[in-house]
C-alpha cells in the first residue's frame, strides 16, 4: 500500500534532475503552476508568470527564489509522527477503565485497521501531492477553496490547543508519582512553567532539533515498556514471571459492567487519530515522496504495538479496571517491582509528556507558518528565526494560547470537545481526498491509495461511521461547545477574507514556496466576464446573472 505507482516520475532530487523535476511534470502534475525551465536556481529571473502569479485553470505557485533546503529525514519524521499519534501508552488507562480490557484490545486492533490505516494512507497521498508546510489546510483549500482551508486550520488549531494544554498537567502528575511527592501549589506551577519554557526552547531551536529530539525521546520512553512486556511474557503460561511478579492471563479477557462507550470511543480516537499532523511540516522534509509513505507505514505498526503490549502487561499484573486512572501504570509496577521499576517508568512517562507537548507545538506553529507562506494568514506568521529557521511568531502565538488554556484542567471534559473538533476537521479532510480524486483524477500523485470511485468511498466509510458514532454518543453540552467553535471559525475566516481584500500586501505569502490554490473544475464551462464584471453571452449582449450548469450544481450540492 505504501509503494509509489510505476507511472510516476523518478523520485530523485539530485543536481542532475533538478531542472527537469522542478520545471517539469512534478509540479504541474500536482496542480501547481509550472516553473519556466532554468539552467540553475542561481540564474532565476522574474518572468510574467512569476509577476502576476497566475495561470489559467490551475492552482498556483509564485516562485522568485529557490525553496529553502529541506533537511528533515526519515527517522526524525518517524519520531514526529509517533508523538503526533501516540507518544507512549500513557492515557490508555482510561480505555481500560471505561471499556474493560477485552474491549480495549478489540478496539485498538479494529481502529488500527479501519481508522488508522485509511488516515495514514490519506496522509501519504496528499502530503506527497502537496509537499509544502500547512498539510491538511492545503488539501482542503485545493479541494474546496480558502474558506474550507481556513476552517480546517481553525478546527485543528483549536483541537491541538486543547490537546497540548493537557501535557503540562500530565507531566506534573508523572513527576509527582515518580517522586512520591505531594507538591505545594506554588511548586506545581513552577514545574508546569519550567516544562513549558523548556519545550518552547526546543521548538525555537528548529525543526531538525525537534525531529532529533523526538526520535531520542521515542526510544527512551519505549525502553522500559519493552522490557516490562518481555518480562510479563514469561509469566503468560506459568502465572509467575522470571522476576517473580504474579501474572494473570485471564485478566486480559475481562469485561466490566456498565461501560461508558461514548468516552471509550473518544479516547480511542484520541489515541489512534492525528495521522495527518506531521503533514504540516512537509515543506521541511527531504524528498517527501520517498520519506513520507514508509515513515507512515513504520509508525502504524509501532503505534499498535505501543498500545497492545504494555496494556496486556499491566492488565495481567493488575486486573482491577476501576482503578485505571492516568498514571496508574506507575502504581502497578511500583507494587510488583519496587522503586527501581516505578522510577524508570515514571521518568519515561515524563519524557512521553515532553514529546507530546513538543509535537503539539509543532502541529500548530508549522500549520500557522504554512498558512502564512500561502497567503492565507498575514505573511508575518511565516517569519522565521535567522539562525534556526524556526517560525518564531507562529510558535509565540501558539504558546500564548496554550498557556491560557493550561488553567483549564478537567482531562475528560477537555478531551470530549477536543475530539469533536478534531473529527469535524477529519471529515473535511476525507471529503477533500475524495473530491480531488473525482475532480482531478489525472494529477500526479507520487503515492496513490490503490482504489478509486466507489471503492475509495467504501475505504473511508468505516472511519466516517466511527466519527458519527462518537458524535451520537457525545454529551449535548460538548456538541454545543463544538458548534460554537465552528461558528466562531466561520466568522474569523470571513474577517480574514475581508481583511485580505482591503490589505492584500499583508497576505503576500512567501515567494520561495509553491502556492497551492483552489482550482474550479467548472471554470472552463462559464461565460467570460467583461471589464465591468458582467457575463457576456455568445451573441455579444451583456448579462449580470448566470444559471448554474446542471452538472455543476449537482456536484456542488453533493459536496
């Protein structure tokens, strides 16, 4: 599933083929404006296409200089993807408590197949199709226009801001459990503040530092869980591990009375979603077409094992599902193994919270940066620090919002609205994927989901069904808050549109990146406009009204 189609151009970006791939079908095939042929980027001169930034019937790229160097490699990308989706088994305690061990295992495997895999493949196709910062915002914009792209960005920003605000509190919880301490209120806020400052500095050091740091944190936090899983496997048939820990295999098949399916599904989506997050920094990835699909494939397998093996280990050690609150894994291992194991696990969970918080900042900051580069937000959002290349303004705004939300600390209440906002954006992304396949079937896709038409719709149907089940099980007040956020987003997007009309210079964008624009597939069917904006009929008479063509109105209605 993650292999490139044979018909695509060679996925090489070396000096020998730089002119052919930049000036040739690689850009044009993705629906971006084709650059004139150049001997080298150093000899680039302004052309009429670059000056007016337009080409009839296409999505655009305004380019006057070479794209900045892409440096993010596969291992760093896997680290960012891992923390975008999972970031360790932390948080899965709620699954055991609300659905029971058996339902948790079934849910992870089922969602891994029918939810995670489709979203990962969607991300692989569209990230290689639009390899620029902004990710899912560009997908929605290319399919449905600026309003849809703006709403995708708004929903994901709100979702990620809520999500990211959880991690300083989780970090404090893990520190307290590791040190067996009950800190004073002033110490708690000092720990949270220091945590926020530390992770902010890492993000300001640049995306390479974030990638390397994420990879290192991933290996560090998985080490104790891997060792514990191996030890527990030795007691699966004997009832006692090689270290003398009691292990009950029967606990894995236990159910609980009165499960909370609504909360269970939302937590499952929280643990198995967010595959498209890493696409926001696609413009920094070295050779997106080669790096993204295999990185996603590795991460899918890693995430599923990251949940199944630790949950099975801890449930076998303690089968009392009612006690599974956040941080309970540390309590279990401290009871059966002693302080050495609990300290090691506690430190790894602190690292997990650090990685999750780091990549929460990556998601929002690089999304805002990409929107600034594309002219969807004021260009100041795309400004970068001179020495590290980090989007300083975008990071600052992201952190200001995060700090403001840290004051709200109800994990379950926040999670409900968080997931409803995310799934609303997810529906828009899935619709964009299907719509672009329908309206732009011939655009080059270095990776392509191996199905079309009705099969493609059926491929995403389970994911959509899971989303609507989550909505059906949600509390009314959570749905109301979600609706308010959507309305606020529509108002904000309209305000930005009007501001762009009156101050276009503020939204000039970054001319060193490929500019993705919405392409109306029905533009060629419409009558041309005269200088007064009135449509000209074939007989030469002007008219200021136009009926929608039947096929256009039908497809727009479906969309």
